[in-house]
C-alpha cells in the first residue's frame, strides 16, 4: 500500500510560480512510477507529467513543457512539481499518483488508469 499526500497549492498571479510536493510512504520511492494530473473546474482529469523511479526519465504534456519540472528527492520519498510562468488555464486541482508497475516504454503512463495510488489533491488557482 502506498500513501500519497500533496501540499503546496495556493493562489498565485499569472506569471508566478508554485512548487507542489507529494510525500509518499509505504514503498521505496525509486521503485515507483509517479505522475501529476490535474482537473480544472468542469473538466476531466488531465495528465501533466510523469517521472520513472527506476531510470529517472520524465515526460510532460505539451502545454506545460518548459514551464513545469517534475523531480524527486528519493531520500525523502517526495515528488515535486515546480510550476513557473503560471497561466490562468493552469488553475485546477492537482493530484499526485503512483504505481509500482508503471511502464515507460509506451504512452500508457499518460492515462489515469495506469496508476493505482492517488493523493487527495491540492488546489492551484492562477489569477489573471
């Protein structure tokens, strides 16, 4: 069993930055594939980024490339999402997700059903 707890959301003006954290417990971090998803008001769940613990590879949805960075501190079992140059359209509830069997050799990791474990979410609001 893996427990995930997000933090770091809040209200920020357009162009600002936030760093989200996701503390994981119950399993060695390096054995997990991790992801960030978001759900905007009235919208569906959108994949944002993934990081693979076994090789450190990362991937991002096109809309956040060059603005967001996913990273991890394996010693602290914590996943991060550094968000820079935030836009109003980034407003959403952000969720951390994890799975011990996440495959990096296909695009399946971009789908929410690839992840067994989820955090409770943290709200990010970007004002214009």
